[in-house]
C-alpha cells in the first residue's frame, strides 16, 4: 500500500475488515432445530372420553427444541402425558407440561410411556385420519396426519 492514496488505503482496510467479519460470522453459524414428526397413529378409543396418540419426533438440527403444546380439531383438549409405574407396580398417568427434544436425537411417544392424550375425541374408527398440530419452541408449528389403526401390531413399541 506504499504510495497509495489515503482513500485507497481506507477502502482496502474496510474491505479486509468486512471479509474478516464475514468469516467469523460464517464460522459461528446459526444453530437450528430441524424437526420431523412421523408415524402418527392411534388405536380406536377404548372409551368415548379419551384416546391415546403415538408418534416419533426427530430433531436432525444442532439446536435442542421443546414441544410446548398439541392441538387437534378431533378433540377439545389434547395434552402430553406420561405413564409411570409406581413402587407398587401401579401404572399412573400424568400431564407433562413440555417435552425436551435434544439436538440430533429422536423421541418416541409409545404405549406405556410418553403419549398424547385426546380428551372427549370425536368418534374415531380404524382408517380415519385426524390432523394434529404440534408447537415447538424453536421449530414452530408442525402439522401431521394421524391414522386410526385397528391392529395393536401397527402401534409403535
């Protein structure tokens, strides 16, 4: 830069600074949650007052996420539940406010574990489908179709 005008030197320095800042920002990269929901199924409701829904949530991103809520037009209330076995061997079900979905992981909602409980669902028969919307903290709303299955072998384990 010897013999260059002050304006040329300033422009070159500004260009070098901008290029360096761009490299630093691209090296940092923005972390993201990439959520895929699959395998959504439910057996026909055992009682008219509730139905359980099972599915798989996969986060292929490098940012953990959290399932915040579940909604469906097929029931006035849908919530995340967890079945736990107490010391006496009794199965107890309870609400779970949110569900952590770690980065680069899969969380399965299965019979006898985590599941989505539909309260007072519409009448459902094998072969019916319902739309369900899951709201994640980072990934936003994901809407999937769940199929009513008649055979227990079609439920995840």
